[in-house]
């Protein structure tokens, strides 16, 4: 029996649809088409700096402005609204969180994310209520698969890794958690019913 279930945020507790932002931002970007904008912002040093807290959201906006030549009329407030639209509900993930808690497991969130995306958690009562603790890369200063982010979680929750089940949509991150002694489940919202999977694993 696991004492804790640790959930990733993006594509587990919520869905991630970057196109929502790209479609809106491209209208305001002089120098980029949609695919170029996607390649400029994700999987790049600017994303790493943002998601490890080395730069804040306003500095991120300024850098994006410069990189893709955003029109001056595109305000920071509009940018934030559009950037947060990447995060959309995943009812299966929400039900899974409730299921884990109802079966007596302690629940936690551990995620690579920025302040702007993490703030969306607390617009959702389920995501903002059930987890006991949120270990977020922009606060910790380390991103998965760096083991330090899981070690910080274990430091706070004071559980043995073998007592924890980690859920992520990325196999390499599941492997990193397993290397620390946790069990892991690689979730794919297209094929899994996560709530049902957890009922089977926790009972």
C-alpha cells in the first residue's frame, strides 16, 4: 500500500495545449510564424530559466517581446492571459486526485512549471485543495529529471521513497523517480483511466 501519490501537473492533473497560446501570440509577433514561435519558446534556455525561477514572469515577457518582436500594443496582461490558456482541465486527472485522497493516500504535486502556469492550479478548487504540498521547479530551482526536485519532496514529506507512487506522462521522468526508489506510473490520458488505475493500485 502506498502512503503517498505524487502527481505531475501538466498532462496529468491538467492538459497542456500550447497551440492555444501560439495561435494568439502569433497574431502579435512580427518575426515569427506559429511553428517558429513554438520552437523559440519551448525546450530552449529561456524556458529553462523561467521554469527554474532564474527569471520572473515580467522578465520572461520582455525576453519574448525581444525574441519574436511582439507588437508594443500587446500588453503584459494580455500575454499572461494568453500564456495561461495553455493549461486546460483534465477531468480524469482531477478524479484521480480525489480518488487517491479518498483511499487514504497523501497527495502531492511535483512539476516542471513556471509561476504563470502554476498559478492556474488555484483557480481550480480540486487542484488547489487536495494536494498537501506543491513541489514546483520555479520555486525549487531544479527541473526534472534532476533528482534534486524529488529529494526536496522527500525532505519535506518524510516518507521512504518506496512508500510513494509517482505519476508522470514522460517516461524519462518516471525512470528518474524509480532510480530514487519510488514506484512510477507513466500516464497517457488518451488510453488510461487514471482514477481506475489508482483504485487498483491503492486498494
